[in-house]
């Protein structure tokens, strides 16, 4: 199985219950690993990630990776941080 991967990166979680309308905090300020995919066909009205629905608009960061390769990249990112 392969996933359409846009990017993977480590950053500080910036969203919290105050910015998302959720009644309890879920990690704002916590070091977080983000895995972003592209090519979604749901077309949710609330989606704020335009590239995720436009599979035909490819850039140099997009690739199709197996789950095993993604796990290897996650381990490398964790070890680097």
C-alpha cells in the first residue's frame, strides 16, 4: 500500500481548543510530527489545505511512499529531533 505524501516535518503544535472550537486542549505547544498527504477526494467544505485535493497539481515534495517507507522516515525524524 502506498500513500500520496505531500510532506513530513516536526514542529510545535499550534492549534488548541481555543483555535479549533474543541472544549479540551489537545497538545498546543507540544513537539509534533506532521504527516500531510494529497489527493483527497472528499472535498470537505471546511478543508483549508487546497493542495490536498488537487492530485494533478504536483510539486517536487510530493511522492507515493509505502507505509514501511513512511515509518522509516518517521523514525529518522524522531531520532533527529
